[in-house]
C-alpha cells in the first residue's frame, strides 16, 4: 500500500531528525560553558524526546514531557541561573594531568556501558517475538487510557507519589518561610543602631 | 461612522469564511487533494495564520491606539494617507511594519548574540504553533457543498473524508496548547538575560515568575470545563456546547471562565499584568531590542491576545456555534452546506473579535499591579478559587451526569 509506505518513510525521517535533536542537545548541554545555553540545549533535548513519544503514540506522555520538564522545571533552572549569574570560567574544575586522567577514565567507562547496552539491545531485537510490530489500539497512550491506568491499576503508587510531593512542598515552605522573632520580653523600644557601625 | 466599525469586519469575515469553504470544500478536492493529508493541514495553517491571525494582529495595533484614544477623549491616529485614501488611519500598521523593517538592528556589545537572537523567536513561535488546535468551524464535507446535510451526515463525513476546520485534531487537544504555551516564557527570560542590561534582566525575572505562577491557575481553571464536556479536544468541546446558550461554558463554568480569562490575560503580560514591562520602573525585558526583533515581541503580544480570545471563545462561548443553527440551518433542510460553513466561521470570528475588543478595554481601564499584589492574587486568591471550582464541578458532574459513577 503506497500510503502506508509513505507514512513509514515520514516516520523514519521524523525519527532521525528527533534523534539528531536529542543527541545534539544532550551533547551541547554537557559541553557548553554558558549555563543558559546549556539549559536551552536541554530544553531542545526534552522537546525531541516528546516528539519521539508521539511517534510511539504516547501523546499524553509527550504533552506532559514538554509541559513539566521543558516548560516548568527548566524555566526554574533558567530562573536560578539568571539570579546567580555565575562566571563562565569554572574555578573548581580539575585541570592538568589529574583532570585529563579523570576525563579519560570517565569516557572509557561510558564507552563500556554504551557498548554493553547496544550489544544487549541488538541481541534482544534480533530475537523472535521480543517486541510488538502491530500498531497499538486506537486511544492507546491517550488521556483516557493513562487516566484509567493511574486511577485503577496504579492507584497506590500514584497516591504515594502525590503524598511525597506534598511533603516536599511543605518542606520547601518551611525552609523558605521568613522567621518571625518573638518580641523581646521587656517593653523597651528597640535601641537604634549606632552610627558608623559596619 | 460607528456602524462602519461593525460592518467592515463583518464583511471581511464573511468573505474569509466563504473563501475557506470553497478552498477546502471544492478547490482542494477538485485538484485531487486529500483533506486528511499533511499538505491540507499545512494549507489550513497558512489560511488561518496568514488570512486571519496576522492581519487581525496588525489591525489590533491600530485598534488599541484608536480605542485608547476614544476612552481618553482624544482622536488617536485617524489618518495615514496612501494617496487620497485616508482609511481611518488603518494603514498605520503598514507604516509601523515598514519602519521596523528598515530600522537599525542594534545588538548591545556584551550581549550573548545567540540567545539575543533566540529571544524574539521563542516569544513568537509558541503562539503560532498553538493555533494548530483551534477549531474555526465544524468543517466542510467535500463534494456536498450545495447539499443540505443533517448533523449526523456531517459528523460521519468529517470522520471519513471531510476537512475539519482545524489544523490538527489531537486527542490531547488543549494539553498540547498548554505544553507549547509553557515554552513562551523562554522568549521573555532569554531576551532579558541575553541583553546584558540590569533592567532587562529584572524584566525577564519578573516575566518568568509571573508566567510560571499564572500557568498553574490557567491549567486548573479550565479543568472544570474538561469535566463538564468530558473531553480535552477543542472541537469536541465546541460540539458538546450544542446549540443552546445554556450549554455554553460561560453558563456552566462561570467561575472557571473568570479565572481562566484572568490568568490568560496575565500570560499575555499586558496591563494590569504588565509588571515585566512596567515602563516607569524597569522598561521591560525587550529594552535593548530594536527594529523587527522588537517588532516580533510586539506582534507576539497581539497574537497572544487573539489566541486568548480564540481559546476563551472555544471553551466558554461555544466556538463556532450559533444558537439554533444545525448543519442544515435553523429549520431542517433550510440552508445548503456552504452557507452553514460560512456562517459558522463568521460566528467564530465575531466572537474572537469581540473578545479582543474586550481585552483592549481591560488594558486601558486598569492600573498596573505591584509585583507583591500580583503574586498574592495569583497564589492566594486565584489558585484556591480554581481548586474549589474543580471540587464543586466534579461533585456536580458526579451527581448529575448519568454513568459518571
């Protein structure tokens, strides 16, 4: 069927474009010295990931990915970066032979991990029946589907996480609240600060 | 001359609606095009953005000056002659655009060039994308333009081969809008930070804190409407609002309407919520921008006004619905399909236009909030109210709706 073949080609193109955006954004995030540029690269990565979720018919997850990570959490990151406005030079970074050795070690470890994963994945993909090839049911990954799963099968984890978030919010409020000192026991007016005191 | 202000937009909307009906109901199918294909979606996007949103955004820049002038008992720009044609000063927005295009594009010496360029793009792109989910008519059934279709026939036709008057028909619907709109905050923040200017940085900080705060209320306020209409898809929500005004969102969700409209106006960053600009305090996150880069912020602001109107009209004012109008007219078999399509577009456009006018009126009536008042209103008043709205709506829906339990 030509229509299906065309759709397949379109999906392939979108997939590779998204892959480029995700990987490019991730690389820029860890290589850029400028923190705001790094944060915006991470936003691009999140956006590419969301597009990949739509390719997997997980529309709800895609929208939430952009809404929560790109739209809310990264905004907070950028906000904090802007307020702190740190120097682009990294005074705490390890330089010289120690830094290079550590870097090479980390790169080697990463290559090892990635290689193991790719080998395992290719072994899994070539196995017969390891993954589904048929298209998901209509409505799969949609709002109603995810909502049903959250409020029936996964109700306990869902409620437990909401409790955890509530604890985190209360903790943040406790940390951030302005401490009101109790008024001094004596009724004297507070003494004005001495002049010239620094 | 007052009647012209009503007549001219109305005539323009009728023509636009007729063009859309002919384009998607006859021309594209006659050329062998598939109304469900990606190029049909592209054409729809081009039609709604270039035919309706951009021109209206341009006219709004003039309307804002004229309307503020009327409200302040002065004349405002009433002439911009092109030869002998005065056209009430309408040509001002063309002059504005030309001025901005030819102005020097100045970039401050210490600005971060990349992010400085990214700022206006991030401000204008999300607004353009979000128009993809707005339905501007029920849709057109190709090949049946002169027939008298019943509601059922039209619905069946739209599901199989007809062209919806909506760029994409997503199941997640308005969630897509919230996701994309949440990216608009980067426009202001990046512009403020990259300009290397203390005032613009303050403006950017104010913008990001304000937009983050009011996004929460905006999302929660519209949840009540989702509960009532049982869908997140704007076209389905419009369909569910039926042909009676009593089913419109503004009647079933009055509190939700007020909360959503307030939060949406705060998101557009216009008076009384123009703390990020505050020209007497920090001038704004775009203080270092000139030429067309500033023009993009300016245009984005007016397109946000139009988009806010479009969403409020869709969710709370029945979108393209005219009370009593079915797919075959007010009485069965009264009107041909093309006439109904055109009328529905006109109804939608008039609602958007009136809501734009209403937003301009708010803009020129209210004084600016202080930042602390803004935060108190957002977090301590609007947010609890929107939570209460959800709770009450959920209770009522559970009690009244058959099958909700």
